[in-house]
């Protein structure tokens, strides 16, 4: 076998492997958090306070983890595309936990009202600190665990 044939076969195998990997990643789906066990459970006030107290330490403990959070619905936001964000916290405080709901579970989100007690699961993606407007812990791909 000539050197050119060996190089051609090697390049073809690499191209095929790269193509399969790309196809797999392109078609990858996120796990439905309704079926995933939470890494930790806490109430909304404790989660907010953990970030306010020490954001660096809280990032180590919570970022990219599935968190089950319980609290009172402070606000229900529906955007122009029909996607819901549930805001948990106390009415008399500016800080909150903002839960962007999973698109698969939008219908359940529409039945939630301000003042309801609720338990949600979501992936913690960060913290927006703002002393004037209030700080927010951000959870994405949230699902309703229970309504209270």
C-alpha cells in the first residue's frame, strides 16, 4: 500500500469520526429535570443569602447543579414568545430567585399564580448582584416539583 493511500484512508477515517461526533452533538437533547434527582434542596431565602454572603463560595457550591428550591411566587412573567419565568421571594425584598421554565413544561407554568407556595427544580446558572434593584439567583430549565 502506498503512502498516499494510507494518508487518504487516515483522513477519511478522521473525517468520518468528526462527522459522527458533530451529528451526535447537533442532535443531543437535554435531560428533562422532572426525572432528575436534585443535588440539593433549600428555600429561596437561604439560596439568595448564600450568594449575598459569599458569591465565590456560592458559585462553587451551586453553579451547574440541579437545585430544588421552595418559596412563594413573587411574580409570574410571560414573554412575547409565551415562555414563563417564575420569580420566587418575599414581596417586601428586592432580591429573588428567577426561574426560567423549561419549554417542555410551559403549560404547567401558566397555572401558577402570585402568592402561591411552590417547589421547583432547575439548574443554577449564576447570580446578578445589584444593590439598587435587588440581586437575583438565576435558575434555568426549571420544572414544577410541587404546588402548595
